[in-house]
C-alpha cells in the first residue's frame, strides 16, 4: 500500500530473530515459539511508534510471523488486519512462508495511561472492533475469516479466531516489553494448537502448564529462548523441536514496484502530478520508506500508462 505525499530514509538492520516449530504429546500438539525483539524494534524505528502502539503492532507482527510459516507455497501470503474504535484505529500485518513480516499502524503515536495492571494498555488503544485474517494461497479467491475482537489485546483475539473460524483449539501468547527510553527490551510469543485426536490427559496437562505461566515477556526476561519457552509450556509432554526458522521485518517494496503502482493510477492522475511541476515522494505504508520521482520520471511513466 502506497501513499503519495511531499523525503526520509530509514537504515536497514540485520535481524537475528527466529521461530521454533515443535510437536509434543506424541503428535497431539503442534507448537511455535518466537523471539522478535529486533523485528519489533525495526517497526518502532521505521514508523516512529509510541510505546503502546509498538506493543500493539509488535504483538501482531509476532503472531503474523508464526502463522506465516505454516503457509505451504512460496508465494502464499497471510494478512492480519485489526480495525478498532480506539485511537490507534487499526493495524495491518503481512507475512510470507519464509519468516518475513511487515506492518503498520494507522495512527503511529498514541499516548494512554497504563492499564489497571500497570501495563501498556493495548486493549484501550485498539478498542472494540474486528479481526480480519486473509490467506492468499494462489487460488481464485483468497481465504477470508473475520471475528469480533474479544479483548483487543491481540493474543486472546487470535485464540478466539482459531477456535471460531478454523475450529482449532489454540492458545496464543504474545508480549512486548519496553525500556524506559522507548526501545524494545523483549518481544516474542507462542502458538500452541491441539490436534483433533488430542486426549483428555494431554489437554489437562497442557492447561495445567499454561496456568503456571505469567506472561511471554516474563519468560523472555528470565533469559529463556524460544526452545526453552516451549520446554516450559510443554513440560511433561515430550516436546520435539522440528526446525528453527529465522524471521525478520522485511518489506519487498522497490522503486520499480512503486513505478508500477503510479502507472496503474492512470494518465489523468499522473498528468495532475506533472502539472504541479514538483518532485513527488511516494511513501510505503508498510516500511515507511520514501521514493522520490522527478517530473521527467513522471513523464516517462505517463507514456507507459494505458488508461
């Protein structure tokens, strides 16, 4: 998604975040755990997010990364969109099957008092609303699911989505912990899903384990990595790590892609830009990178436009 407005570049960072995928309970449970501090820090820096918006978008980015790696095709895409009545207005995240994820908040800076628990009040920032899940699997029509937000805290809303739209009993945990200087201290999450044939014994043990965990960030702050997070969550259920997948905040926008977007808007709008006789700047919503076009470049794009 691109937006034209009157230039500001962000430096790219090397990512070191990753997701661990596992099975447990003799195949009755599949699980994912992730550490995403650098991913969330990149999003915060690119979009100049306030702490509560960093927490909100960071949770959705983390979930998107874990859900994205379940996609089968190389070109498959997952989009998570939260629309709320709160001051953030909405969040959009897109992920692929390789651990790449990108996203943005409609309103990047929101300042709210802490929640009654003394934490960043993500629920109030988002407010009542809906969660949309879109899976583009290369078929004629993408899969689309929608559920009403239950708490607007993201994790509980995704837990509800999986139960209602995909009929998969799921526990989702997501967390972002900020430093006082508005840098990301810890970020990560987990998704644990029960297979249809899961026994009561396995279900009871998993529920017992989950009740012992205070939060995702408490696990990460204690120095545990995603593998160890799953060992805690799946204690007594013989977790078996299947693979470790790097993940990162990555936007595939390029000047060539932006050129195609400008060409697609049609001759009339391009002429209108040219008549302003000023260079224009096109902003990518997902990574906040700007692309500058001179009037000469716009004239070239005008010749390529077919409508």
